[in-house]
C-alpha cells in the first residue's frame, strides 16, 4: 500500500518538474523579447510624435477640417478597436483589455449609440464568439512581432469607415507599456484627432510634446489635400505604436506569469517530496514493527 503511494508521488513529482521546465523556458523567451520590443518602441516614438504634431497643426490651420479635431458631443456610430494577444499564459493581460472594452461599449450603448467592434488578436475572437457578439473586422497574427504593414492592414477599414461617415468616433482599447514592471490598460481616441492638450505627451526631459503655438505656416498644396494624405498615415502611426506597446506588455505579463508558475512548481515539488518522504518513513516504520512483532512472536512460541 505504501509502495503504491510512493510510486504515485514520484510520478507526480516528475510531472511537476516537466511542467517547471516548460514554464521556465517561456519565462526566458518572454524576457528576451521584452528588450527587443522596448527598442522598437523607442525607435518609433520620434516618428509618431512628429506625425502627430504635423497633422494637428495642419488640421487646426485648415478651416474645413474642424470635424477632424476634437471629440464629438453625441456620436451615433462608434468604432471600438481592441488589441489583445493570440495566445494565453500571460496572466490578466487579455482579460483586462477585454473588460475595459466591454465597459467602453456598454457606456456608448447606454446612450443609444451603435457600436462596431474591431479586434486584433485571436483571444478576442474566441471571447466574443462565445458570447454571440458580432465583430466587424478581426485581425490575427500581429501580437508577437507587429510590423508597420500590420498597422496599415488594421487602419485601412477604420479610415474608410470614418472617411465615408460610417463612424463618428473611433476609440482604441489597448495596454500601454510604461516599463517592464508597469503596464496599464488605456482608452485612446483615434479619430477625430484629440485636442492638442489631450494628445500631448510628456517627453523624457519632462516637457510636453504637443502642437507648437504661434507662428505662421503656409501650406502648399492646401491643407485639405495635405490632410487627405496625412490622416491615414497618422492613423497607421498610432496603431503601430499601440501594437508595439501591446506586444511589449504581453511579453512582460507572460514573463511575470511564467515566473510565478515556476515558483509554484518549485513549491509543489517540495511539498510532494516531503509527503513522499513521510510516506516512505511510515512504510519503513511499519516494516520494522512487523519484524519486531514477528520476532517477539517466535520468541514466545519457542519459550512455550
């Protein structure tokens, strides 16, 4: 009986140790990907900020582009774009974005707006399919190493819908990467362009990077023609930046989740080992008692 328990515990220990090797490998892979993702975010930041400044400046100078800047007071058709991962094993990364997207959609539906859903990531497809929700466009295969072509693919249907007045407002729900230890889920307005004070970001020196004030700018050709070419590029830039930050956030979340799983596996192996040693000690004690009892019985029989 005790031998069977010991064999069972040995098998469980081997299984946990095999799982630990897998989680440890995932942890190391995620850690190596984080550095690469951080470098890509830093390399893309100047282009994104420059594009943002140019587009905002042009839109504010052009009298006919007032509908491209600001937040609509009562949008009737809202596009919600959310970015999640294609795989799991990343802790609360996917569920946090999905909950935030549900809150945004519920808020717009409560006031009677129609919400169209655009998803990036395989986990979002399974989530909304299980709940019977319609998805306007779904994109997959962009989570690990997003490229600018991926951002163009996502931006194309969004810009066409906005340019054809099929959408009054487009918002993005994704995870923003601040550091390896801090990532937050945020809701960011894509179209129309946010106001300069809303779109400005603190730079590394602590100053605010926004639309420069004052001065005179002459546009050639006219501002409307420039915006016709710049607006899709600006949308692609924002989406590319969001894809990069979401990828880095997913790798960071997966590293933490796999590190915790590895630690849990270590603790489980220690617990099972103690249980197995205790079972083995009980088995040895039982055998000794049986031997002593048998010897005592033989001695009593011989004396009789």
